[in-house]
């Protein structure tokens, strides 16, 4: 039933270099988190909350699919008839740990289990034609939910990986406050799209039919519904979301956003060895560094690197710009372009034949 998951490089032990007392303190924090989760689960159950499966856009080939979803406890009034969690309820819902999930792909049915964070991230065998497909997911006691899956044609040789914050949307917030604000406060209706980026992606995909688009971000999975609505409202092309979990784990205080991006890029390179990726990010985080590492390690799978230049005020809020003077000779031969908006990036990418 299952295919072998491509193995990502093992990240460096995040606990290395911590004080000797840190593991004990971290273990206590994890235990406290378990107690809090149990209390929230009891309160949710007593209030009539029911399991709900939130399906995320996935991807795959004609022989396998990567299924992404999350099982949470929500009140029935916060769930649409198709299993979508409405509004801020997606931020405060309680994950259902280790829940059983039935996944239906075409005529095939699979039984999966969510992890301790309620997340399902599993590769399944399938036989699907290239293009977009809809799968269904259901947990015990939940309504049936849907998720879209993009099946990449084996003949496809070009794809896009895009960052989100300050790349496709303007955040204009200090980095320490960004995650909290995006998660608990800001509606997707109030978010500002980066000028010209949606048009840029649409043009690239029109020039390269069947292009897979992956939105790779360090944001948490519980913001996925809001991000999906933002992307659709601002006419960004459909694409898979690859987000991450927050909070302490057994071996480290916080999960590394950089490792999350590095590991998923390496995984995409292994899953689609025939695809050359256009890597799009901004110069306010670590995108230039991470993309340059990928280009050197996978020169045959790097089409180009496109970096959005932040304005002086955006760079100040982001904690400064990344200094990146690597040329194509230091990027495995890949082209590198940069501009403050999508129109500027489009002009340069057109010169290199991507439009």
C-alpha cells in the first residue's frame, strides 16, 4: 500500500551545544504541553466538539501521491458542509493525536494514522493521470473532507518553488511578531499581495503547461486554510502547501524553519529527478542562502533563483537583508535574478527564456 518515502538529509542535532540542564528542562516543557493538550481535548469534547479532517493540497506522480491533512476537534458550527474549518477556528482547534483516517483515491481506499500533532503526511501508491484530482478523507465521527492533488506528468521538466511571507504577500511586520500576528490576528482579507507576483506565476505556468507549483513556507499548518484563501483571492495559481509544526519537541526547543525548507527541497529533488526548479524567495530571510546550497548540490535540477528585494522599511522590519553576491559560477551554473516586484523579476526571467 505504501511506497518508500524519499529520505531527506538528517539535520544537525539541534540540542548540540545546549547547557547540560537543557534536555531535562525541555522534557518538562514537552510534558507540560502534553498535559495542556489533554486538558484542551477534555474541554473541547465536553463542549460538543467533533473530529474534523482538514485536507491540504498535495502532489504526486502517476504512481504515487503525497497526502497532506490534519485532524482537529472543532464545534460543528465552525465547519462547512464539505469539512472546511471556518475562520479563526482553524487557529484554535485542538489536534487529534494518532487519529485513524480513511483516504479514498479513485477506487482505492487506504487507512492512515495522524501523528502526535494530528498531521497526516504520507506517500501512497496510486495510478492517476497527470493533472488535478480530488481525494476524500474521513476520520471516525467526522464528515468527509476533500483535498486536491496535482499529479505531475512524467514528461514535465520545469517547476516552481515559492516562499510566501514577503515573497507572495507583503507582511510589513517585525519577524518576532510575524508568526503570532499571522496565526491569531490577521485575516487573509487584510493581507497585501506582492505587486506583480501572481501575474508572474501565471505567465510562467502559461509558458510551461503542467508546471508543478509548491508554496514552501515556515508557517504553521493551522494557517493553511487562511493562506489558501489568500492565494485564491489574489489569483495565485493552485499549488501544494508545505508548512511546518511549531513548538517544542523531544530534542529541541523549536523546529528549524531553515531545516524544514532544506529538507523539503532535497525531497522534491529526489521525488522529481527530471524537474528543474525555479526557486523564488526574498532577501529578508535565508532564502538566498538555502537556494544557493540547493543549486550547488543539485545543479541539474536548478533552473534559476529569483529573489524579491525588500524595500528599506521591509528589510528593517525583517531584521536586515541577506548579503548574497553569489553569481552563476557559484550556483552550479544556475541563473540568478532579483527585483523588488513581480514585474521586475518577469523582465529578467524573460531574458533568460522562462517566459
